[in-house]
C-alpha cells in the first residue's frame, strides 16, 4: 500500500513539474500562467516529490526506502510519459486525482 501511495504522489509531482516546462505547457494548458506562478508550481512539484518519499520511509529502512522510491519514480515518470504521448489532455484531470488518492492510500495504510 505504501508503494502505491508513493507512486501516485510521484506521478502527481511529475505532472506538476511538467506543467511548468515550456515543452509541456501546451499539452497541460498552463501556457497562460505568469512566470512567478510557474515558479511556485515548480516548487510545489518538488515538495510533492519529497513528500512521496515519506511513505517509503514509513514502510522500509532508509536504504531500501530510497532504492524503492527511485524505482517508483521511474514507474511514475514512464506513466506520465505515456499519458503525455497518447492523451495529454487527461494530465490536468488525472494529476489531482492521483495526489488525492495517494494521500488517501497513505493515510489508510498507517
């Protein structure tokens, strides 16, 4: 359960970070945001990425947790890459659901 929570949170974090990148702004509909707001979104994405490490640390020891977290980051990045390739308009809808589901799974697994 903790791995699922970490993967969902990482997916949401990567989506937020991608929304701040010039390359993906058209796909995710964030091209009208001001640079200051994009910077805030980017930091929020990095914070969410750091939060995604917490479920792994709660489940395993530090060395195994970081290794598992890096694997889950790879899985989340590949899922986002596929989503942006085949259905980019879904990114804005799926990311908040993934973040909420990740937090819910994390809380329920405690």
